């Protein structure tokens, strides 16, 4: 059974204007997004700015109003915010933000920042609380004297680790990480990513890892969904996506990643330009008349792609032949 | 690239210090760099390494009240460190121009795109107003804007991030400068847009025979675009060479460590390499000794120079300090 | 854009209705009655009773309110109990006086504040900036009425440069009336302006400093534009934007807020009228003036919004 299942999630933002400030239109930030995250896995959500990936993450936590769809956690429907208390959803699902500094109260010491979720969800004595906070600091590799410091006294990487310590304080089962390393330097990024992997191995945490960085996603994620214009166009395992991409959007996105292979950079550039041209020629085939992606079609056991009807049929036949 | 041509920009022992609470701190130390005509040079390093300070020093954009520059930077025979503000105004925009990281804040929100591009030509050319407008349209078309007339009339907030950066590039190349400094020009952009902007920069460089100094933290971007690379750490250049030398035979421990910490296909499941410790802050920069030494404590102190200098490895490949000769990764040793 | 402006206008209607109701009820709740001054000890309770009845003061409040609104739409705000004149006429005549004073004050305010603010911002942290700062601090620290009284004493009494009371000399004729009006508003206008500059100077100073350190100014510098031209083409315009947007509040604020000046200078404007009306419980005048002040406030917001929409392309809807 999957840990979290999101089905047909919609988040629409009204566009107001005109004479009486009526709702004229809506921005469909997230349109019918469905996916599920299994226990202990890292599920990546990739897309460019405006693709709706962050909105999806925030909507799951109830930080954005949900227009439609269902969210279920451990088989229980938690779409209605009122039902979440019951399922320990608030304790079990935590978030790590891109900019930790602004998510840490600048007037509070680290001890009180990290212990806050513990005080909210667990009834611990003062001593036990302090012990837990010290444990958490140890897990994220900060020394005990961090307890009485303020957020601004730490570097960006350390702040991000404090954010992680706060997120794992309640032993969550799922952490939604929204661009957790985008603001960090390469060497610090490596540190934070390693930590995230370490605590995952230790506590069996699942991640919803939201990022625009395809290199980081490849390093971190077991399964990946590619999002564009509010819709998922391809879902698959790491090798499905990186070795056998099918949707044209995925393909051109992958081609755009800068490579450190200096010997083949001309070839890479040509391949990218060719891909780009193909993308502009063919992309309309991958969307219907309203500009929406076609429904996802299963092309292998783990791989789902949004394909036009004729292509979809072809893949179905191919699959049947394989079996 | 003709080797015989005189270099465009030569810096020698360039130093920049900032005043914080009546005390000067060195943000840039002993930078020796040569930029040749028609060359694409990348300066790469992490935040706080001094790469942006270098750009601002060359462009003369530092606040003279709280900064101090010493050493020399000669651009087309002119000593930049001794240039007056008026002297700078004559070459900035005309021979030397700059592209910034965030094109939204770098463009005046209250002026139309056409005016902002026109401005640079109004100060540096004798073109009439209509000629300049024609050139604005031509420039916009050259940087890949489909409807130049429409964009020319628009305000910055009406454009997408990629479009804005194209406008910035059009502005930078308007007077066909000899050197363009691009400070993290693609950091705020999506990966597909980034690729387009880098292609555009490369094209502009080749078509106009301009030199470009690309300042970035992204090694992938460097590998895709640069001819030559300078790696900076804690205010100093620690290694410089051709893009092949830097990526295929990196020598300095910092360069090697950085390259190792990039998430790659072949290290997908392993832990990423982490450089111990932190970058020293401006106030705590050691006065002597190798600045990278505290981050590779397993290398004996005797391997480092007291006052590290650049060593020539041939073919234009240079590396700071002698520690590279004895450097190894601790993890490799254990295995 | 016209749609936005029209909408803003329509929003004002319910605001005005609520405002007028509040004003009316507040006036009713004030102690005393309007005849306290016009009756003498010999007036019999019957006479007072008749007066009250004739003026509709026994009707329920909503009836009185309705009558008042109906009259309002006919341009009739009733008679002033104190002056025995139609309120509209009173306000017209006094309002004109205040308008001249306010306009003059505003022009002087901007003429002093804009150069000072820009100058201080340009020389941020240097002695020029400190000098301006001293000026603003001193102006801010001295109570306004002290400034006014001092001003009258120095310029009116010691040097005898300006008249210290009234709005026009009774002997002036022809073109002389204009001169006379002007001499009567110079002193209160200047002193009011001096006081009004403080906020604008400080605000403009910080706007200029912000603009000076902004990325687009760095871009302009990197284009080789001389600093003095950058000030002209980039910094001034961008930092004046919020000031210009504030002008709507400024003018209507001055119209409504000149009570102090008018009192000290015995300048027969709306402020003085209001003060007297409160003293004599001249309900009709009070309600009319408070309503007018409220309306001016709403109008000020509207003007500011419209100005901003016109000059800021980010808000302008195309």
C-alpha cells in the first residue's frame, strides 16, 4: 500500500478583474495531477518555474486551497483538512523549504525552533525534550552549542540542516522538500543531500522531492514525475526517465542539462539544438486541442507517459505482445 | 584565437578590499588574469569567493568610499585602477559592458525597453534618434526576440525572465564592446532558457569577435561554453587553464573536490563528496598560508607554501600552491 | 484604466452612505441643543418646544436623517443655527479661503521638500545630509502651534512683514484684492509648508538612497552614463513616483487639516468655521463639514490611486 496517494489534484487560482472584480478566469496551476509515493522512497517532482510543482507540494500540506481531487494518506482520505488531525497527518508529513532562513523565526533560539513541533505533537518532559533536540542536532551534524544560538549565526547549509532537524523532529513518515538545495553552493549542497539520504536510511522516511535541477533529482530520486503547465506528462523510475524518456517535453528538458563532458560539447550542443527544433515542430502532437496533455498511458510496468491516442494505442499493442 | 594578438585585459596582483566598521578586508587577492581578444573565459567559484567583486572591480562599479583597489588591471592599454569616473564613463557601454544576474531588477521598471537600449547608444554613438531606433529593433531581432517592435514598446515587467535577459544582452552588445562581463547571467532562469541564453552569448561572442568573461557557480555551464577557465576560492584564483585542462586534468585540491561533488550518473546511489569545513568569511580570511589548507587537514602542512603563488604547468595551465603535488582524497586512501 | 477609476468611484458610494450616517448620529449624540445660545431666560418651555418641533428635532433619528439626506441632494444643508445663513453658502465662502491657503501651502511644501530630499539622499551620510537631518528633526521636534506663534511674532510683529489675521484687507479693491489675499496666506502657508516638508524630505531621501543602490542604476552606470544624468533620468523619476502618488492625500489632507493654522491666524477658513461650530453646537455646520472632510479623504485616496495608475506602468492596465 502506498503511503500517500494524490488523485486528480486541482489547484485553480481565480483571476479577478473587470467592473465588479468578478472572477474572470482562472489560472490552472495544477490540473488533474495523480501520483503515489511508497514507503521509504524518494519521489521526484521536476519542472520549470510555473509548472505547478511547488503548488502541488504545498496543496498536499494544505498550504494552498485545493480546487478538486483527493489526497489519501495510508489509505485514509485526508482531502478535507478537518480529517487530518485524526490520521496523524500533521505530525507525519513535514516540509523543508528552499529558503530555510526565512522559514526559521529569527527571534527564537535553535533549541526552541527545533523543539516546537515536538511541543505541538508530543508530551515530553523538559529534560526529554532537550535530549531529543540534542539528538536531532547530532543527526544533522551540528554541535550542542548550536542550541542557544539564533538562525542568523549559521551559514546557509547549516540553516538548511536546522530546517531538516525541525522537519524530522516528530519522526515524520513523509517529508515534502521544496527545492531544498537550490539556494546552496555545490559543496554545501552535497552535504545536505547526503544528510537527507542518511536520515532516510535511518528512519525510513519518504520524500516528495521537488526541484528544477535534473542532476540533483537523478541523484536523489527512485521515481520521478515530469511536470509542465500544471500537468504530469511522464512518470517513471530513474532509468525510465533518464535512459528511456518518451514524452517530447522530457526529452528536450534532459537535453538542456549542461554537461561537464568537455570533449563532446559540440555534439551535445548539436543534439540539443536538433532536439529543440524537433520539440517546436512536434510538441503540438503531444497536447490536445485545448493545449492539455493527453491521459497517461502505461508503457511498461513502472513507466507512464502522456501520449496522443494513436501513439497510446501502439504502446498498448506493444505491451500486449510482450506479455 | 590568434596567440600573437596583444591581450585585451591583463590584471596583475589585483586586490580589492572592503571597509567594514573602519577596517579593510580583502575580498580579492592577488588576481593575475589575462583575457585575450575573441576569448570566452569563465570564472567559477562558490558564493563569497570574490568572482563578483572581480567583475565590479573591472567595471569600476565599486563604491569608492568603502572599497580600496590596488595592483593593476590594464584594459586595451588603459590602467583601469587609475581611471576617473569620467574616464570610465567613456569606455563603459562602449568597449566594456556587463550583463547582470537578475534582469528584472537590472532594468529600470519605469522605462520602455527601447529607451533603455537606446540610452547606451545615445551616449556613445553619433547615430540619430531614428537610426538608433532602427538599431534597437535590429538588436532585439538578433537576440532572438520575435516581435521587436512590440517588445521595444513594452516595460520590463511585461516580459518573461528569458526575454528580459535577451534585452540585457542586446543592451550589452549595442555598441559592439570588446569585452562583456556576464555575472551569473543564467542563474535566475530555467534550464531550457539557460541553454538558449548561453547559446546566444556564445553566438554573440563569435559573431562580434567580442571577449566574454562569464562569472558563474555552475560547472556544467562552464564546461558547455568556456574556452578558458579560472577557478576562484576565498578571493584568489587557485587554478586556471583551458576548459580541457580544468575538467580533464584538474590539479588544485579545490577544483578536484568541486568536480567530485557534482551529482553525476555514475555516483547516483553513493554519497556525494563533501568538502570538510566552511569557506572562511571575509573577516576571518587568513593573512598567510594556503587558504584551502584547513579544508584538507589530512594533507601535511609541509605540502603547502607559506605564501602560495601560481605555478606554471605548461600550456597556460596554472595552479596555486604546491599542495596539489601531494593531494589525494582521504576516501580513496581508505579504499 | 477608466474602468478601474469608475469602479473606485462606485465603491465610494456605500462608503459615503455609512460615513454620512455616522456623522449624523454622532452630531445627534453631542450634548446640548442648538437653541442654548439663541434663547434667553425669559423663553418659556412652550416656545422652546415649538422651536424644536418646527425644526423637526422630535422626529425619530432615521426620519431626521432621511430629511437631511433629501435636502443634501437638493444642495441644501440647512441653516446654520449660529450664523443664520445657509450652510452651503458659508462653506463655499470659507472653503474658498481654505483652498487658496491649501494650494499655496502644498506648492511651497513641494518646492522646499523635493530639492531637500533629493539633496540629502544624494549626499547620504555626508555633512549635507546631516544638515538636512537637523532641519527635519528640529521642525519635527517643535510643536506646530509654537512655530506658528513664533512666526507671527517674528514676521508679523517684529518685522511687520505680513498681516497676522484675516484673509483679505477690507480696504483692498480691484487687483489689490489678489495681492491682499496673497499677503494674507504667505505666512501661514510658508509655516504650514515648513512643517509639511518633514515627512516628504525623509521619505524622498530614503527613496533616492534606495534607487541609488538599485540594480538598474548599476546597469545604467555600466552603460557609461554619467552619474548626473543617471540622477536625472533614472533616480529622480523613480523616487518621485511614490511622492507623486501621495499628492492626492496631501492636498485633501491640507484642505481638511488646516484647523491649527486658521485658528492661530484667525484665518476665516473651514477649519475656523468648524471650530466655532463645535463650540456653539452648530449641528448643521458640524455635520456638513465632517461629511465634507470624510468625502475629501475618500477623494484623496481616489486621486492617489488614479495618479499612481497613470504614472506607474506596472499598475497601468493596458
